[in-house]
C-alpha cells in the first residue's frame, strides 16, 4: 500500500494498487457512479453506457491490468473517493484514468493524485506524464492546466459502435 499526506490539509490520502477481484469490483462501482454523474451531460447516456461496459467493467479492468496498466484506488477518511489508472510507456507515464467523486472534488485530492503519478513516473525514470481529456470537459481541462499540464493537440479516436473520443492531448514534464 502506498500512502501520501498532501500539503493542502492533514487528511491522509492513500493510493492502493488494485490487485484483487474485490478491488476491481470497487473500481467498477466507482466508475459507474462517477461516469454517470459527470459524463452524461458531456457525451450522453448511450456513449457512457458503452464506455463503462467496454473500458470500466470488471472484465475490461482485469484485461487492462494483465496488459500492464496499473490501477489505484484513492482512499480518504476510510472511504474510497475515486480511482486512477496509469500505463507506463517508453518515455512517459500515461495517465489513462483519474476519477474522483463529485463531493470530493476541489478539495485537494486531485492534486495529491497528480503528485503521486508524478513521483511514480520519476521512480520509473520517465520524463513526462501524458493524458487525454474530452474537449468539452472544461473543468478538468482547467484543473490539468492548474497542475502544470499543457495542451499539445487534438486527438479523435474511434472507439467502436459509432462513437469517438474527441480529446485534447495534454503533457507535463516531471
């Protein structure tokens, strides 16, 4: 278990690497709640349902872990408040997913998570953290910019079933 006490307050934020089916089920439940609340207004219920099934189901998460993705549950005050996933690549740590419950946003948890990811990248000898974010996810884009990420271009990816991810690619040197 990896933990980190952030500088914003004295609440301990714990990052637990996901390795069991029970933990994967917690991630799946968090995904369903967070995605339904946050993304339906941005991309619609049909695409959210498709993406949850394709990318955030127990089976999909298990397959991603087997393929080298690292998932972490984010825990504060004895409650799971979110999760994130990273994928080590040749020169960067790709932040594939970072999701925090609405009631816990804007309280320093995202900043602690980004700091954790940056330390993980450095520990692995990687020079940057990269991510993609939906072009209409304005609050997340502003948060990433506040954390020091810069927009390096647009990416449109076909994810099947007639859906695309219309994103910005953002990066930060570490």
